[in-house]
C-alpha cells in the first residue's frame, strides 16, 4: 500500500452527480480528488465508437465502449429468459430475486451519463408525498425545496423545453417569467400524427371512475436546440444519440468536467475498496485500487487518500456495495434496501400511414395524464413516452425486419423471400409504419428489494460482487395491467395494428403472469433507493442534505438517496438534489475549517447558523 495523499474532499464516481459535486466545490476553492473505476468515457472518437456500436450483435448502451474485463458494466445481455418462464443471470451482478432487476449501468468516466436518453422532466409535486396515497415513502423535502435547484440543474445540463406546456399540461409550478436555457426540441412527425388523432380524446383507466384526457406534450431534454458557447453545438436530429451523439449536442458529464477548477484531480482506473472511518465514526479517507491496462495482465495496487469529507457519487448499486463492504452507515439496516427502477411496459404496432421512424431523438413527446391523481392509490402511476425509433427497443433493429423479408417475404404475398425492388418496397412499407409506446411505471420503496454482498466468487479485482434481490409488487403489476388497457384504447383511437406480444423466452427475462394475462417488463436504467433519504436515522441512511446519519463527513448522493422515483426520468432530480447538497457540503467544510482556527483575541466562537445545523 502506498503513502496517503491529502485532499479536502474525495468524490467516488465521475458520473453526473460526482462531476457536479466536484465542479461546485472546486469552484469554491476546495481541493478535490475524484476516483473513477472506469478508464474513460469512450475512445474519444465518435466515429470509432459508432463503428464499434454498428458491429455489435446487440445494440445496447454499452456496445460503443471498449471492453473492460477488470471493471465490467452490467448490461441487458446479462439476462436471459427461460422457455417456461423465469430467468438466468450472468455477468457482473448476481441475482436471486423472484423477478430480475432488468437494468444495466456503465462503469466508465462519465458513468451512464455518457449514453443516457437525455430526457429531463421534473418530478411532479405529488411524487414527493406518496404516503398520502397509501404507499411508499415520503421525502423529507418537497418540490418547493428543490425548485430553485431544478432551475440550476436545467442551466447546467442545458435543458430545452416549454415551461408553459409543463405548467398547463403536467401541473408543475413555475416562477413567473422562467424560461428553459433552450427552446423546446421540435415534435417529431410521429408526435404530430398522434397529437392529431389523440388530443382532446379520452381513455379509461381501470383504477379511476372518470376518463383521462389525452394530450401529446413535449418532453424537456438536455439537448441543445441553439448553439451556445456554454452548452455546445446544436442537435441535428440524429437517431443514433444512444449511445453516441454525433454532434455533442446532448449533455454528458464530460461537459461539466471541462469546467472543473484546477484544484480538481480526476483519477481513472481507481476502484474504491473501503471507506475509512476513525474511532468516533468520522470518515478519514478512502482506500482504492489502481490497475493498469484493462485489456491485459494487471496487478492492482492499493492506495489510500485522506480527507475529512467523502462523497459517494457512484451508481445506487455501487454506493450500496461500497458502504456494505466498509461496514458503515447501516445502523438503520437500510443500506442496500429499497432498490427501485422504472419497470417499462412496451407496446408496439403499425399505423395506417408512414410514421417517419428513426428521425430525431428516441423520444420527443409523451402523454402525461396518468402520472398523477387519485388513481395512483390503487395502481402505480405511469408516464407514456412516444418512441420515435420504431420497434427498435421492443423487437430489435430494422435489420431484423429486412432479414425476415429476405427469408420469408410478406405473409400476405405467399411467404416467398423478397429481393431487389420488392424487398425495398416491403421493408419501407413495414418499417415506415412502425411505432411504439413506452409506459414507465413508478416502483415504490420496498425493503425486500435490496443489494447485498455475494459470498461467492469475487469480481476480477477481488471485491465482493453485488447480489440483487428484486420483485414487482402488486401495486406495480396493477399499474402495468392498467397501462396495457390504456394502450389498447390508444391503438384503437389511432386505427393501429397491435403487434405487442408477451411470451416467455430468451428475449423476455421479465415475463410473468398476473390475473390471467401475460406481461413482459423491461428496465429503464433508473436505479435508486439503496441509501434512502429520511427524517430519522432509525429508518434511513442519509438526511435531507444526503449526509450519512452515522458518520460526520460522509455523504451518499444521487438516485440512491431518493425515497421515490415518481414517473419521470430521474436524472434532473438527481442533479437538483446533488447541487443542493453541494451547497451544504461547502457550508460544512467552511464550518469545520472555522472551528479549527483559534479564535481571535477577545472573540469567541458563535452559535451555528441554521444552515450549519443537521436538520434540513
């Protein structure tokens, strides 16, 4: 083990949360060390990354990255459905739940923020108090506490959107005169088609006695619609921005890292192994392992970095694993518990007219009316994303349709294989009418869904692998059933052919039956809840500022702190709570520095200010 370096703050993880913490604290003059397990975001060349993605057998977010066998990233191909139901899990994560945790994440510089969808809706005010509807856990803070930090996060990420539309059709409170940093991303051709047929119509929710109005609403997203010096080039509407944005218009943490102060040090290939705490519980530093070439033989070297403040900003699963491996912050027995995601029900079909698929980002609009209201007491609320990329997520890329036409042709035409102009016409007619709806459902905090340390073979660096126990509650399954019923009504209003199919098999590890019907859910990649935020150290890991109750100087930030996820993509809320916590970390650091100085002659230390007290 090498000698210890000293910093003011050590940040574990260089994703969105970690990059924001480092930027905010570095700008205030603190010396920051950022430890990142991965090598880098990509090879640094969009063309190389795009070529790797095109060559991959399965098009998933990690397909653009060079393999790193020492620090593997969990991904969708790690799960396989079994013919009669059930699943088999391989890869980095060990799973023993009734149903699989179906999401992955990227262990690279920038984290999953290097390949995310870029969607940045705010949570609804109701989402912070689900206990009022008889389920889940309430936040110790509310929408009003976060609202100024939502605005700060939207500035940092360069969000495009229409606040009037979000106020009128989502019910979000806004300060007078507020405008997003960028005007909204234009609606896709498919968005306009659906708005023409659905706006002003209604669908019946089985959990609600009154019909729910339908309206297509634009989705805020961290994409530049105008080129700026701060946020970079403009979005050109490419359909390849997951994982590689060809213009750099979509936000990634590398944009924030480019604005780090000189006092911020990034150390990649540095895997945090243990948080070190003194006899009184105060953290004193982090032990970590460095490795050399991820593609070749490597003997990791253990190092120690010292700091009186440590901020865990890795993925929710990784933060929990590190706390458990360190034996810290778990007096409440909640570390690793309450693992959440957004289970996704996909429905897909063919519209009577061409939809113009594969134009623009993956989703530019959605249907918001099922996110809130009294029905959420009986079933999980959901948000409906309109998918611009055909059946890509539901079935696979267009090449599968072409291969099917080559082998079997159009069933209506006798089933003979097609070639040449006939193949081109048939592929255009079929692919050109595809569309999909993506129902993202809230999953409430459940202590039985959890991360523990697996006692079996360790990961390639000798550390315990995360073991996941996961299931869907009846509340979520009722929401999925309601979503399917709503989808059928929407398809009928559109005059669409419904091609949705839910059967057990290799491509459907998330298959299950509920009340006599088959369903398949996917994972949205929105892990949260494993170091949950609360009002009391008896039943939570961190307080409203994301400070660990048990250990002065230790913070766990990000989606793992969130007591609920609502139905919105969590990145913007994660950024908002992180920026809020960064202010408190600065206050805590300043108070500790002031307390360490001897008082001036004739002076005495004053009482703590309200900002320095523990209660948020």
